[in-house]
């Protein structure tokens, strides 16, 4: 990969001791095996959060694993050219993410399957909040107290308190204000 990037004027190659949050790391591997995922985890631990993965092979389970590991772009080794790799580095540096379109389609299918077959039967959503939890937090954010929320949603005040307690416990939050701030910050409501 270094030879692909060395003569690209838009890219500067740095040494291992120069890694920081401004660096885009390119990790090349045959497949995203445990050693490769470990390397990605180590780079993230060192503060590198813009990671491009170049792989020869990838299956559906690997796709979720590399996304969970924190990559922002993925390209197949057979598709790598100096120009294409430079484009990915520039896009990653700008905070953008990229997957080949066929992998994006497979990822959407996997997320849909996870939501429909795993989370929904358990009353959960991929976003992390159930519809009831979202509704209650939205009303808390609008300034309603427990009794007002209970009336608006046709729940008992005890149910509202239990839902709020469940949210604060699950996400390790201090109180309902902290829960609203967290939900807003994370885009949950």
C-alpha cells in the first residue's frame, strides 16, 4: 500500500510513532481475521479513528466485524489503484465513509435482518430505544413531568418512572436530564 501512495502528492506517509487523530491509517490484509481486527483495535486505542481496510476476501460476518471494529472505508485489493486509494484517504481525512455498493447492500440486508429477527421480537430497536422509551424521553425533553407524560401517553406514572429508570440504568446515566442530553447527543430522539 505504501508503494501505491508514496508518489501521490496529496498524501504524506508517516511513521508509526507519528500516529494520531489526524492520520488516516490503511490496513491491508488477506481477510479481516482476528489478527487484522486486533491491529485495527490497537490503532484505535492509539487515537487513530480514520481507518481504511484493504482486503482480498470478505464474507457477510466479516462485514459486520470490520464495521464494529471502526473502519471508515473498505476496498477490495483487486480494486486498489494509486488514484482510488488516494481518493479513499482524502475522503476518510474529510470524515467521510465508503463501502463498495454491493457491500453496502449486504450491510443494509444484515441490519434489517437484525432489527426484524433479533431486536423487534425483544421490544428493542437498533437505535437503542424502544418506541415507548423514545416517546417518554421526547416528552421529558419538552419539559413535561411524570404525571403529564403518563396522561399524554395513557400510562401510569409508575410506568413512566420505570421506563426512565430502565433507560438511566441501561446507559449508566445519572438522571432524567442526563438521559435526555445523552439521547439528543446520540441522535436517539
